[in-house]
């Protein structure tokens, strides 16, 4: 795990956590943590412990919706849409970067450019420790399911396929 200065986007995540009194520390890796499997391999944890952040587009209001899912699950978009009563569409990379503030592959569950409606995967409760992206495809931070809920004000929704 790397030391020294964090990239700007990872520092924004670290600053967000510190401002909220959360003792999580952003860690960087020389290898990619872009996918849940890559992150689990780099960290040395189960893929289910990866809290992957997926951004969708609210098709009507044109706003980002964040889904934080266990790395072991594929998201059933229809389940999410039914639970939050919105029609979701795919969010293109440039739109995500502009609206959320991070590139796909490094989107954290926190510290976004604007407040996001956030949906959380209850399967994340199966683990006492989770790992989430921290602003780049090479940075992560450790947190608990309770931290995730408190930091995101997310709603827990059964969303696995």
C-alpha cells in the first residue's frame, strides 16, 4: 500500500471522511482496484466485502442515483426501480464524471459533487468490514456497514439478481 500524497480525487474522499470524524484512511495500491475482483485481490479480502458504487441516471429528473452493492452481486435494476419508484438508465462516463465528480472505476460512496439518492445492498451486512473505492481506480478505504449507512443516508433495498 502506497504512502505519500494522495491524488486529488482520493484526497477529497479523505477530507470528507475526516470532516465527519470518521477514522477511515484512504489507501492506494500499485495495482488496479477498478473492479470488485481486482479490489478484493489487491486488498486480500472476499469479493463480497467490496462495496461497489454504481451510478445510474434518473431518466425523468436527469439526476445521478448511486447504488452501492456487494461485489459478489449483480444489480437487478428492475428491483431498484420498483423500490425507489424511479426509471433508471445507464449513465455515461463523461456524465458521471461531471455530475458525481469521479471517473467510473473510482466512484466512492461519499464526497460527491452533488447530493445523491443512494441505495444500499443489504448483503453488505454479511461483513463486519467493507472496502469502497476512494476516488481513483487505485484507492480504497475501509468502513463498516454502519459507517456506510451513516455517511450516505442510503436506503437498504434488496437488489441482487
